[in-house]
């Protein structure tokens, strides 16, 4: 398949909604962004699942599954999903029920993105046990197994979603020994937030895990998340890159994120595609500006 694009929508995790005095207006803007992406040819709209800002503040953060229910009804064609729903925030059986209901509301356009969770302040603020990384990964394994079973095994007492045989499941993370093994065993898609060179290496590891699991590597949709600001010069764009990006993107984010001139961005998109990325999920520097979506689509989607 040729490279397709997803959009990473703001829900306030990065403080993007602080400028909106009215939370209703903020929520409507997120819906407008999703509709704009749909009109411009994006394949999917994703949003984060967090409970407060990073760093913690009093700025508004919209709850992800409530917003996904709104997007399910207020868009028509674009796929939707969380990137990603933290396994520790909701009981897996409840998560399966929520996701199946949103899938029904969307007419079968949901992909359930799941992750082990990483933002400890969310856990502390809401009284959830955080645990160490191995424990959270074991819990993620148990969670996705439970969700899969509730969607595919009988009997079931709640909607199983509109999609058959089940709602697609994405697992995010680049851990080469455990997370990518979980992808090979249970997921329909994966997501990494790394450079194209690192993505190529991790996809190679995923291929090995798929072979060991007797799984077709090409049956797993390979996605990567990036960020974008197109400017008149590389220096101008990269000067706007927040130091906080290093919390999310390893190494030197300025060397591979889509920050630069149109020509630079085009080369970097090509590098992701060459690495094996099939859907590139773009978060925009001008996070709440629909025009940023339109400009990108005109230049890079056509």
C-alpha cells in the first residue's frame, strides 16, 4: 500500500486548549479539525488518552472516549481511534464495552489503540496504581487478551462492534522484547514514535516476532507518529520546536520530525515511507488551526 496520513488531534494534553475560555468552543474546534481532516483526504483521526496536561496544570483536557463518541457521529468516512487508550485507566472488560459502543456509533470506523501507560501524574492524580514498566506490560498483555476474547468468543452480553471479525486493535510502543511481541501475537496495527531509521529497525524486529508467532507480518498495519510545521526555512521551523518534544521523540527530534521547508518535509515523509511506515500520523504545531491541515493536504496529499 502507498503511504496514507492520519491526524493527531489535540484534546488539551499539551495545553493546546488553554486559549479557549469556553470548553464547549474547545470541543467544537476538535470536531471541526476532524471534519477538516476528513475533507482533506486523511485516512484516520487519532487523539491521545490523558487525564491532565503535561506538565500538570489547570488548562482543560477533554476526555478521549467522550470525544471519540462525538467524532463517531460528527464525521462520516474517516477512521477514528485513541492513540492510545491507557490500559490502566479502565477495566479491560469496560474498555471492550466502551470501544464496541463507539464502533457501533461510527458505523464500524473505530480502531482501538492500546498502550501500557507512561504518564505517572495521571495515575497519581486519579488514584490508579502505576507500578513498574514490566508490570504495566504484563497488565497490557492480559488486557488485550481479555478485550479480544470478549469481542470474538461467545457468549457476549453487549454490542461486539460493527466490524467483523472484530474491531481492529493497535498496540503502541517500540519495546523490542515485549511490546512488539504483543503486537505480533494480538494486534492488527502498531505505532512507534521514533526516527525513520529507528522505525525500520523496529519493524525488522516485529517481522521476526511475527515469524515466531506464525503471523503474517504484512497483516499488521505499521504506523508512526510525527509532528509538523512547514515554514520558509528549516531554521525558522526548527527554532519553534519545543524542547518538550524530547519527552516523546527520542534522539534529535529536529533531525527527523516534519519541521522545515516544504522540500525538507517532503524528504522526511519519504524517509518514513522507505522505513516501512504505512500510515504517518501527523500532529500539527498549529494544533487548533484548521488551515494548517488544509495547507498540508494541498502540499502533500493532493
